[in-house]
């Protein structure tokens, strides 16, 4: 039985060049993630995609006391997944940040449309190992990886499929070092096998 899942974190238009909160070269993760999706599908392994899914008014946004410009508002073009990301028909989508007072950086704060938390989805599928890529290295990828490690999952971070915001220069490298120090393995797609 396949015990590995691919977790794609927040590869949404607003986090890519031209979006409301662009990650430099954020769209460069898409070709690598598409290759990863193909490999996981061939192995019969689950593919999960998290997304920011904010209401129009949120304390996450600077206008309401938060840190960030308005981004990834529910049902807007900015909240849509990048158009070149080839998510499979059976992708499991989990949404986070849906409450007006909810920051929700980690995919483990996200739920499926029927309200099932990500951790419950993974346990129901027998997943023990997560391969993680997406945006942004120093925020939602970091929070999702640390959340997975805290819950006892083995985590592989795809170095070639993450990009960071670097609000402070070096934030992304610090985040990768922190993930590694907590037990995540930093790999490239070519270095992993899906089983």
C-alpha cells in the first residue's frame, strides 16, 4: 500500500508573479510539481493541494490590522490555482484562512469542502510520509512542514519545488534550515521514490 502523499502548498495566482502577494519566481515551482503529480498518480498515491481561501474582510489583511495585502479572496481569480498546474481530477483540495480572524499558514489548519481536517484525511488514507512543495518556503510551506513533523509524519521537502518571499533577506534559507533541524529531509524530485 502506498503510504506517501504529495502536498502542494498554495500554488495560487496571487502568490505568483503578477499576483497581489507575489513570491519571486513563484511560478517556477509549477513544472517540477507537474512532474511530481505525474509520478504520484502513476504510483496511485494521493495528491493534496492546499489553498488560502480568505473572506473579503480578514484580520490577516493589513486593512484590518494584519500583515499582508488583500490576497486569495474566496472565488476570485487571485485565489485560483496557477493555470499551468495540472492538478488531477481526484486531487484533494483543502482550504484554510476561511474565518475572519484566522491567519492559518499551515495546511494542517485546512479542511476539505465537507469540513474534514487534513490530518484526518491523511490518516484515513494510511499516509505516513509527505512530500511537500509550493509557496512560500518561509511561511506556508514552513508552517505546513513543521505541522506535519509535530504530528509524526515523515516529511520530504522538494527544494526544487519551493520558493520564498524573503520579507527579510535569507528568510527562506533559515526556514529550510529550521525544517531540516526539526527532522525534515531536503531533497529534489529526482532523489525520491514514491511507494
